[in-house]
C-alpha cells in the first residue's frame, strides 16, 4: 500500500493520512518486517525526526520529536511524547521498552496534539495499532537469525473464525538478542535481551451496528549486562579496577569493549520487566455517527539491579523494585461526515498508581578526608497516585468545499498525591550526608489546564491541501522519584505552544508525493532532571524548537520507489541559548524500494536506505558528557518472494559500514569520568516469512 492510501486514526476517526492537517509519519507492518524491527527502541531508524535513548541503568527511555521531549533517567516523569497502544495511554517511559510485534501500523504524530489526543501529548504521540483477525482461517510465521551476534527472532500468529462476525487472532514473539559489547570481566556479550510476548485479539460484531474488540497482551523482557564504555578515564577509576583484581582492564576508546561486574567476576547487572495490557473497545453506530467506549487496564513490574560504577568490583549499585497499574475509561461520540459541521466530543477518566522502592549502596575506599569514605546504603520509598478527569471536543466547519475551519478544546483536572521517605540501611557519608534520610511524608498537587487548538485547511486541488494550525498542550506537574533532596522533588506543569503550517501534495496518478511542514514550538517550564556526577537535580526551564520537515516519494518506473524524509529542528534552551539533549539539528532517511518479477511466481525485492543524524548532546549541561558524533548508517536488504506473498526469504543488513556512534552519554558517579553507550554495530540477518 502506498503512503497516500494509508488510513490513520490520529484524530479519533478513520482518515487518509494525506488529508489531515497534521504532520504524521506512518510505519507499516511491512516496513517493520523489512528492517527486522522488533522493539520500539529501534523505531527511530525508520521514523525520521524521532529520537530515543535508553538510560544506562533500568528500562528508562527518553523520547524526543523535533528535538523536544523527556530525557531518560526519571521513571516517575510522564513522557512529553506519549505512547498509546490501540488508543490507550501508556504513562511510564519504561513502557517504551516493550516489544513490537504483529501490528497493523505505528503512527508517529508530531506537534502539540493535547486538545484531541489528551494527557501529556504536548510534544507529540506514538500510537501503536495492533493487528486484528481476518475472517478466514490463516496463519503466518517469521523467523530470523542474526549472524554477527547469534541473535534469533521467532514471531507469528493465527486467525481463527469462531462464528459469523466472531473471530480471534493469537500472536506472539520470542526475541533472543545477544549484545554487541564484549565484557572482559563478566566474560559475556552485553546487553543480552530475552523478550517473550503473546497477544490475543477478539473481534465480535455483536449486533447490527455494534462491534466489539477485546485485546489481552502479556510481555516479559529480561536483560543482562550493559553497553556502557568509558569515554574518559581517571586515576581513581583505574585504581578501583586494580583493587577489584582487573588491572589494565579499562580503556577510553569506543571499541565495543567494557569491564564491569557485580559481586565478583561473572555477575552482571540484570533486569526483568513484565507488562500486561487489557483493553476493550465498543463502537455503536448511531445513524451514521459513532459512540465509542474504550476501557483499558495495564500494569507493569520492573525489578533491576544495576552496576552504577560501571567498573569491576562492588563499589556502587542500585536496586529497583517498581510497579505501576492504571485503569482508564474514555467515552466519545464521532459525528457523521459529509455535512457542514463534523465534530468529536468525549471524556476520559484515568487512575494510575506508581510504587517504587530503590536501594542504593556505595563502598568507595576514599572520600573528602582521611578515614571518611564515600560509603553507606539507603532505601528510597516512592508511592504516587494520579487521578485524572478530562472533557474534550473538536469541530470542523466546512465553510466551502475547499475551506475548513478547525477548533479543539480540552479541560483536564489532575491530582497527584505522593508518599516519600528515605531510610538509612548502612550509615556512612553516602547515606547520611550526600543523600540525607527523610522520615515518611506526603505531598500533593492539582493541575487544571485548558488546552486548545485552532487551524485552517484549504484544498488547492483534490490532491493538494494546505494548512495552518496553532495549539497549546500541557503536561501536568508532579514529583521526581530520583531527587537527591526529597523535599525538593516537586516540579511544575509544562506547557507547549506550537505554530505549524504545511502542504501535502500528490499527483493524480499517485506516482509522486511531497509533504512539507514548518513549525515553531515554545515550551515553558520544561520538566528536567539532570545528573551532575554525584546528585540528581530537578528543575524547570524554557525551550524552543524551530524547523522544517520534508517527506517525498517518487516512483519513476513501476518497480522502483525512491524516498526522502528529513527533519531540521533547531532546538535550544531559551534561557541559555544552549543545545538541549537528544536534539540533532538534522535527522532523516533516504532510500529506495525495488520489486522486480523474476518469473511468473517469484519476485526479486531490494530495499536500501541511508539513515543519518547530526551531532547531539545528552545532558542539560553539554560539558557534563561527551557530545554524540554525527551518525550515518547504510542499510540494505534483498529478498526473493512468492508473487502471492505466501513466502519470502530476506537478507537484512543494518549499519553495513559498522559505523561507531554514541547512543547516550553521562558523567560517571563519584569517580570523575565520562561514560557512553554505543550504538548497535553492524548486523546481518537471514529472515524467512511464511503465510498460510
């Protein structure tokens, strides 16, 4: 299916991606399979302008769109770029670590969308739409083997019709991903990830004009080791490695080699993340309009033990036992189309609980004075309840056949209550002075923002539309679980205002497509947590991102399609004019797809791309960590496939020139060094797909 034919639900109704006044990238199931993508963390390679980064400890993910978004390392923060699964909000950054499998498409929605999409979409949203069952008995299977690391992937599903209008699809995925960094002390590659997921989707046409979709998903991810390497060394770090029995094991080169251990050689940091999701969607056809009820329940548990010194030996560790559970209920009415006015109105209730217990331990044989070492252990307790009510509406007035006026409004009331405390487990400088104890106490706050959007859309022709829009979105304030001083953990609400204009054009024969958008986003009270090498500091600042996006497709001859997707975003701190984390000025992808019949039954397919981004920083203070170098990868896959799509054998190569790059950088605690996490090195995989 060509880009111009894709139907999306970004505005709560089915619409052509080329006809909506929103900048949106759509990643199809075919694109995911062609590139071997199996996790949301890999999505940035096929969604230009999207940047993701994982913190060195725990499944804490930072996501930015157009250079703006939340950085990793603050698990209690709501993400400024929100994740939705089948339209249901997933609040925590850890949920971006979930596997991606058996999806119909992924919509990357850019700009401020809070009026219609709602909670914490001030800077964009990612909407994952899972695949529904077909009306015939069918099955599919996909398996791959990655030669460089020995990683394996097995995914598949089966459609089972149960009765007229009643069908179920059961699908699953198992990923064994071996790491690309060699740990010389533990004796393993790292990070190694084992991910198992299963999903059941049931659809039922219960009555005339009523349809029901029920989804249940279970996902367990286990990871061992980390990819952290030192970018700079200090005498202290080398002395600690020698004391741990590994002299000369450290280097400051980005060479896919590190030397870490917990509690002695062979023991690594590890994590277990379990995510469960249940959802039910019921649509009632009311004379052309549709009343929709969307009910969601999700929970996750995360247990991890991290080596926070990233050295051989037992110098500093962090253990986290975290759980989150959420219930949400949305009710909305979508009016019929074809008249002078169409609209969407609705309401949302959401209840979320986040419970986190973190244990920190330090045992450094030095300190600020003789006999006063940086040592000790403490436990942080954090329990937060969030209660949210919101009402929303959006109206489109068709002033003429070509001119549309669009306006949206949302009121949200949110209350957060948090119980905090810190207990000394082993007295010492680390657990008494650097991180002082706190008796249990409670704080709460309420936010009641009114968010809005307004726009004008004009069709120059049936195939060319232009638009201008302005929107305000709010991310509620809250409390950070990682603050050094717990009584200073509160942060204010964050507000984004985006002015955007664009043009979407294609020719009548659908041989070319050209989309262009320009944007200016100002963020007030941007929520950030920064690590200075010893303590975590919570504060608000002001940001701005100005830029342009280009999306182009061209089919010069029938078997060949070439494309270019590019984002330029100049994202800066409005107070310091400095660059902000995870915000390259340039990012994008250019490539081609070729499909040539070889015989009457077999096709030859080739897909290639050049993915690129310019340099980027990783900390609020750019001098606190290494700057990420420009990173460009060359990717190619070739395949032989049955013309009727019953089978395919594909060879997938990613980062073929083995380009080295920095995925994340940070100051290393206590020891005065800087650390980096590397981008994945070259991968070559053989993938076989079968449909029955």
